[in-house]
């Protein structure tokens, strides 16, 4: 995640306040429930890159021997694999 998890709560407070003050949304649920759902949504989106990185690490485990012998540059292969998955899955990071 590119921003600290602790910032999400502050972001949610500001976003919900602005949405409500500008009357851009009309809540049919309690404001607290809206904030909880918004926080979960933001965290889910922010963690997408973390999940992708974990998946790439898992995929590259089968090449550990080649990487250790210096035949492959782990960082380069990691970045190329990640870029490929981002393109294939139309992921926005």
C-alpha cells in the first residue's frame, strides 16, 4: 500500500464530509455505516497492488535457482511480470 493505513480513516472523514456538505450524495443509511463501507472500499483498492506483488512473488518462486545463480535479475523479472499482469488484467495502480 502506498499510503499508511492510518491515513485512510482521516481520508474517509474528509471525503464523506465533502460529499455531504456539497449535497453530492443523499444517504439512505446511517452516516457511520456509510463511513465504514467507504473505508473498507478504499482499503480494498489500496491493497490491490499488495495482492498483485504477493502473486508475482509466488510466481517467481519457481525461478529461485536461476535467480540465486545470477542468471536472472529478480527485480527486473519481478517488474516485467507485474507489468504484464497489470496489462492483462487492466489493473489501475
